[in-house]
C-alpha cells in the first residue's frame, strides 16, 4: 500500500470542449477518498484557467481528462503554460481516450503518466500517492 502524502492537492480538470465528465468525477472522488484534497474545475476549461487554478490552489498535481481527441494540443498547452509560469514542479497526469501511438509524444512533453479507459481507480490513486509529493 502506498504511503499517502498528507495535504496532497490535486486539480482535476476537463480542458477543451468535451462535455463528458463522469470519468473525471469518478477519479476526483477516488482521489478524495484516498486522502488527497481535490479541486475539480468543471467542464470546458482553457489551459490558462487550469494552470491558474493550480497556481492559486498551490496544487501538487494536475489531472487532465480528455475524451475529445484534442489531447495533443490541450496537454501541450498546459505543459507550456506551466513552463512559462516556472511551475514545472506541478506534476501533470491524465487520462481519457488517448491512442497508444500518442502516449510516447505526450510523455516526451513532460506528462508524467497517462491512464486509458478501463484503468482501475486504485491504480490511478496509488500512482498519484507514489509519484506526487507535497
């Protein structure tokens, strides 16, 4: 069992025009139940709104949920804004419908981990607690 980081703060966000947030809400609740403090941004967030929220909330991590097919653009925008804000210590992870061929380029951008449909929530919460530190 992973050691849970006290006070771990995670922003869970739905960037872009995707209107389906069931998965993001399931992950947000699982993270909350595992001891993390979760800030859920809601639907239709821009990369700027997500990064601003993470900075304002002193977040340790950002979890992005993308189902729209715009994952390459949306993840890149978030990563670039974190770099501009000198906030690269905020760990970005994500999930959604992401083709296997797109995972290596996203990891190369600095995304720490990607979880595709069917990943058990415990696997995600364990990863967060093992890899993100306050």
